[in-house]
C-alpha cells in the first residue's frame, strides 16, 4: 500500500520481487555458511602455518644487544676494549650458527663517559623495540642516570662495567652483574693496607660524581671495621687531571696511603707528581682503572696496587684464560688485558643463558633463566640466584713497585 497525503491508493504488490529477494538471501546465507565451514576446516592449518612462519621469521632476526660506553675521552680504552672482548666471542658464536640459528649483534654508541650522553643514547635504544637487552655499559654515573628509565622493566640490563652497590642491593629484577662489587674491592685493599702493611693513616681522593660517592661509601663503611677513618677526603672533577690541590692537601697531612677513585690519567698524574715531590705513600684504586693502562705511565719511584675483578689473562693458567687468549689470537689480537677478558666473559655468560631458552628465547625467558644460573667457565664459576644478581666475587690485587 502507498500513502499519498490523505488519499489511499491500494495496489497489488508484485510478489515476484519478494520471491527473487528471498532466493538471493537464501543463496547469500548458503555461500556465507559454506565460507565459514571452509574457514573452520582450514583454520588449524592456517594457524600452524602462521606459527611456523612466525618462528621462521624470528629465527632470521638477530639478537640485538645495545651498549652505551666510553669510546672517546679519558675512559675510552675501557669501552673500546670491553666491547672488543665481547665482539670476539660473539663473532665466534655467530660463525658457529649463532644461538638457535640467530646471530648476536652488538650495537655500540659513544657517550664519552658523560651521563647526559648516556641518557640520550639509552632513550634511542628504548625507542627501538628490536633491542633485546642493554649490555656492557661503562661507568657508575652513566648507570645511575638511566636507572629510573630501566629499573624493574622487561628489558634486561646486563653486565655493566661498574661495581656500584646500587645495582646490587637491593636486588633489581632486570639488572644482572658478573663482576664483583666495589665494596669487595675496597675490603681487599684495606685488608692489604691495614693488616699486611700496618697502615693506619689513609687519605681519599675522590672523583666528584656518583662513581666517587659510591666507592667513598664503601671506604667509609669498611674502614670502620678496621677501627680507622680517613685522615682527609679530597675531590677532583671528572674527565680532568686537576689533582694538584688535592695532592698538596694529602701531602700536608703526610698520609701513609692514598685511595684514589677515578680514571687512570689523573691517577698517573697524581703518582708521578707526588714522586717528583719526594712524597711516596702507597697508592691504591679500584678496577675502573686497568693496571695495563696505569702501570706503563708510572715513571717515578712509587708503590701502587690496583684491585681487579678478572685475572691477568697472560699469566692465568685456567682453561678459560687459555681459551680467551686463543680466540683473541685467531682474531689477530696479541696483547690482551683484564678489560677485554671481562667483555669476553660477559658475552660468554649471555650466550650460555640464552642457549637455555633456545628457540623460545625472549626477554622473560632470559631473565627467568639467569636468576637461577650457575656455570663453570673453565676454572671461574659464576653463581646467580633470585637473592643475588651478581655472579662472581673474585678480587685480584696487581701490585706495582718501582724503585730507584
């Protein structure tokens, strides 16, 4: 029926159109049901195929480790050699087919040992969803500045080149250290100075930043254990060799030993200048200074020792040391040191943990495996637990004594 204003005009409806419409609807419903039935039959195959494609696609993707480290500036030798040691090991693994068929790629950005550059580099890494973990960062102030960004996240922060306590206590879910702590290094130093050398007057010269503060806390705490305290504490500015004023203060106090916290250039300047002034106390420092960098720069009569967290590979007889030296020689590197060895060990540790996840490797699996991981590298045994995210506790004292 069609209504036009008040006039009603009754016309018979053409049922043919309705019948044709019904046939079309029935045909469409039939086709839809047939399509759905075909999908139901093929869905398991499609899912399986997609899953296989996903796995195959993942297997072709590299495992990207991102490092912000000092590749220029006063601490550059640390960043360069740490990553060099790691790269040698990863090259070896990649030549053998990688980890479950996936190659490991180490991407490094230079921060010059300046925290603001580390922050910028890390922000770039965090924007890249393909980064598997942050790895081989160098330094305490550089780690401190990014801690709020990375703390308790899914992204692992692995094996930084620092013994800072704030990366160890309390335990942080996604942060794992291989090396011993600065507190352990300081303890070994004080045992040597106080117990063996019977020294009681010790002065501190501290880099004025988070690194200096972190290690200074260790000295203050552990000196109390020996019933002593620093005679004087002096400071100098990071990335400078401005230690002349500090030396004059320490000399005026006639300290028997100076505990230095910083990088090797200002430390060498301090020792050589003190010797020229006929001032020869014991000098000691933690492993952020490599004895391989420091000792060749000492030209005067002096007594120096460096606490380190890896053995001297050239004199070490452990099988892991021999393996390291062999791999370095194959890469054309003859002169080796503890920093390269630490990088190599960091890469070795990452690889062994990742292998436990194999084809199922992801960040969650890795973090779960490493917190229960124990491994003998060949004479050096690492042990992790949910309560301790530090694998090693080894301290080695390298002593230099130059006489006239």
